[in-house]
C-alpha cells in the first residue's frame, strides 16, 4: 500500500517537474541560440 502511494507521488512529481522545467528549457534554448548567433559561435 505504501509503495503504491510512493510510486504515485513519484509519477506525479516527475510529471510536475517536466511541466515546470519545460518552459525554462525552451526559454534557455531560445536565449542560448540568440546569444550564440550574436557572438558568431557555431
């Protein structure tokens, strides 16, 4: 019983972490690409 609850919390936590970090990853990728083109790096 406790293991099932723990797995449920782990699954929910993983989903929440993915949803929360996804926008930051997109923003970081956008700013990273912009700074790379601005500095002329490949």
